[in-house]
C-alpha cells in the first residue's frame, strides 16, 4: 500500500468547543501520523481560495463565513492510504449519515458545522497542502 499525505482541517465549530484533542486522538488511533500542524485563522480571501471548487454551490458564502468565524487547526496527515483512511475516520459530510465511531458522527453539529475537512484525492491533497504549508513545515 502507498504511503500518502493528506490535508486535514479541524474546523471552527470544533476549536470553539475545545475538542481538538478528541479529534486528534481519533486520527492517530486510525493510524494517521501528524507531520505538520498549526492553529491559524483564515481571511475571507484564503477561505474563498481554498473552497474555490465550491464557488457555484448554494452553500459557498455560508461555508466561507463559517470557516473564517474562528480559529482552525490545519494538519498534514501521513500514512498508508491516508486520503481514504482519513475520509473513513471523518465519516459522511452530513453527520446524520455518518457511521458510528466516526468523527462527524460523534462531534459534528450539522452538515456545515461538521468539525473536520479532509482532502478527497491524492492530487487535491498535494494542492491543498501547498496552499496551507511551506515545504519546510512538514517533518516526516
Ligand atoms: P470537506 O471538503 O470539508 O472535507 O467535506 P466534504 O468533502 O465531506 O464535503 P464537500 O461537499 O466538499 O463540502 C465542503 C463543506 O461545505 C459544507 N457544506 N455545507 N449546507 C450544506 O448543504 C453544505 N454542504 C456542504 C460542509 O462544511 C462541507 O464539509
Ligand atoms: Mg470536500
């Protein structure tokens, strides 16, 4: 199996509730290793650029407002099949549909305030990581 890297974000609903450690424990228990991590707050322009792929979606403006409403914790996760493994431990976008034991099932508030982001392909992961981290910030 391939060792991959993926971008993870702990979203403002989770930093507000002081549950970043509980989420990190789930990621590490799944076998994912944090090789970069920082707490930041996005500007509107940064959030719009990150979610540019969703620009035409009806939830775009709400999503940008949410993602700039408070601090986020951005992480690079490394491990075997890290992209898919992270998506699995996150659970479905809508917590009502997320499997028991997943981060979103346990912690998400609703389909928007769903606690975590994870890249959806290795290609997007590389682009998202480059958007958020300098190469020297990754310590594998
Ligand atoms: P993410 O990108 O955050 O990992 O989540 P995802 O792939 O599961 O979901 P995606 O379709 O990419 O949507 C990105 C984020 O937009 C918010 N959203 N709101 N109000 C809505 O119907 C709605 N749908 C999506 C969520 O915060 C979602 O994670
Ligand atoms: Mg997505």
